[in-house]
DNA sequence: TATTCGCCCATGGTACCCCATAGATCAAAT
DNA sequence: ATTTGATCTATGGGGTACCATGGGCGAATA
C-alpha cells in the first residue's frame, strides 16, 4: 500500500519529538519523499503533510493565476509563507515546533490522520470534534439529496474513506 | 530545496543586526545570489528580498502598464528609487537600517517569510494581521468556487479544489 | 575624535545523531 | 490454542554540531 491510511496518536517526548507512525514512514519511503512538506490547512486547525509533489501541485496552481494579481500573491503567501519542511530524524521522528503548535493547538500528543496522498497532523481532541462535524455534514448532505449522492460526491474527496475510525 | 519556504522571527541586537535564518542563507547560496536586493513591496508594509531576478520580476510588471500612464512611472520610481542592497555579514546577519524600519514598522524583531523565489521581511505583528486577511480571502475564494469545492472544503486542505487524486 | 561597519570569538539553546529498552506484533513450535 | 522467541515500534536519554545572539576590536568613514 502506498497511500496514507488510518490514524494514530503518538506522544511528544521531553525534547519535543514525536514518532511518525511506521506505516506512514513506509509510505513516505515508497513514494520516494526525501523531505516532508507541511502546510497549515485553511479553515481547520490541522497541518497537511506530504512530499514535495504537494508543493509542486500548489505551485502549478499558482502559476495559472495572473502573477500580478492579488490572488496569486495570496496563494504564494499561503503556500510558501505558511508552509515548512518537516525533517524525519533517523528514528522516524519529527520535532514539533511552535509553528506547528500554534496552528493546531498541539501540546502533549499528536494525532496522525491518513488522507490518501498526504496526511494530517491534529491535536487529538480537536480531531475528534472535527470528525463529528464532518460526519454530521455528510449525513445531512445525503439526506438532502437522496440515495445516489454518496458515490457522486466522494469521487474527488477521500473524506469518507480516510476519516472513518 | 532551493526555494524560500516557511517563516521565522529573529531578534535585532543592540547593534541593529539580525540573523537571516540559516535555511534562507543556504537558499541564497544555492541560487547563486551574490547580492541581496530589498525592494518595498507595493501595497503592504513589507520588503521583498531576493537576487537580481527579483528586479526582473518588478520590471516585467512595470512593462505591463501603459508607459504613458502615470502608474508605470510611479511604479518605476517606487521600485528603482526605493531599493537597497542588503549585505550579509560573515555570520549571516544583516543590518536593519532606518529605511527598512520606516516602510515595515520594524522595531525590535524581524519576521522572515519565504515566498518561493524571494522572501519578505515584516514586523511580526503586522505579518500576523496580514496573514489573517490572506486566509480570509482564500477561504472566500474557495467557497465561491462552486460545487466541486464542497468535497475539497471538508478535505480542508488547500487552494486547489481537488485535493486527493 | 566619534561613530559606524565588518570581522572575530564566546555561549546558550536547539536540532540531530546514535544507542538503549519496554511493549507490541507476528511466527513458528509444541 | 497456547506458548515461546524473534522482530518491529514507540519512547527515552546522552552526546555533538549547528545556529541565533551578544560582545570585543580594529579599520574605514565622517
């Protein structure tokens, strides 16, 4: 399997390090990532983490915009300014910096959530709350639109698969 | 990686010096910048810092304007008249001049923000405020983008709509 | 002369390397 | 099925190199 799947909660040690789940590490290796790129998610207190391809994809998107309009500038500000590299140490751990803590609210434990081509980092309690919100939204969506909706909507999303515990 | 990424806040010492983040310095070297140019960003209290290519970028923008309009002349004046060199000392520090302070509002601390091919210098509090504005605009953009976005929105991740796959 | 600027070194903190260990997981064997 | 043993994984800690920061000093400048 070369997709990020399932989720796990690990503890931050006294030096501020936390193990990336072994399964995720093997995916990272299989996909040939040498560095991890982490980005603050827009409207949720989580970091999106992936390989350089994640960054490439964003930069391609930015390139489509008129480089002198505000939108392109905003996007670059977001992708470059609110992004960072996470270095895996030799034991497969990352250092949880203030930058990560600030956006996520992480203090002592880190939740890792597989999302297919990338994964996310959460503060465990907030993840739980968010999971319930997502579930409620999906339920409402299905009830509103009838039976065929689930398949049609989840086509480009991966939410239904990745979020379930 | 040879792009300016992530952000950091460093303190100005009693001599008016501040360290450029080590990661940025390595990018400067990798990209072969022999000198750093600092230009006033157009509509924000920040300095754009980069190599010669930074000037090219600005001039390209000016070229887009009608040369008979005042805008082009204003821009040229602004860019060429208000640029400086930033000299890195042996320990990778730059001196924060009054010129920098004036445009940015910097007093005791400097925020460095990666922007891909260049980086920016901000007063930390103003940066934070600007970041919130940018995020709000991007969020609005995504919500306005239409139906395909719904899934991407719960996926919570990026500027682009189709997040996974 | 007074001030600034560039170069040098010192230091505390942090990030990274290496190794150790307890618990979990899995396999084979009884 | 239970037990036993080998491997894998998360976690802890020691040591080291790097980095941000502070300060000294001499040369250039005003």
